[in-house]
């Protein structure tokens, strides 16, 4: 089975390390990390990405990750890529799903079997 690529947007270094460890421990994936909308959109143009993880609040400038999600979901080249919000707040997850995301997970849920299943589904690994 070929490796999948996950784009992780807006995580701080420790969280990015934890998320990358979670992903690479459970799946055959390569993880790309970006900080803001501009470098994220560039990464999407230059890489074949299978899943996008967006922090609720971007670490670099604390801007709203939902804004990047809206850009991704409004672009015909990227709208079909599954997007998950990284947030511990259920209400934020619900807002993201309403805006076109797949139900994501919080950083406190990285060891949860439910999180593994959600990511597995989002990556199309059934």
C-alpha cells in the first residue's frame, strides 16, 4: 500500500511533534507542516495531500484555522481533500463539520482508538 501525505497546519512545535508521532505510529504517512494560509496553499499546490489537519487557532499568529479551511473548501483543486480540525472543543468540531470538514480530534485525544478510526476513515484506509 502506498504512503499517504498529511498536511498539518498551524500547530506549535510540541503539538506538531505529538501529532506527527501519532500519525506515523498508526499509519504509513508522510507529514508536512505549515504555519499560515500562504505556505499551506503553496504546499497543497506542490504536493499530493490525502488529509489536512488544521489547528483551531494557528500557533504563529493565533488567527482562526477555520479561515484556511474555508479557503481550501472553496477551491476546486482542494475542496475534495478531507480536512479535520484539531480542537478539544466539541462546539468547534461541530462548526468545522458544518463548514465541510470531517469530524476531527483534540490534542488530548491522540491516544484514543476513536481518533485512530476517524483518521483511518479520513485517509480512506478501510
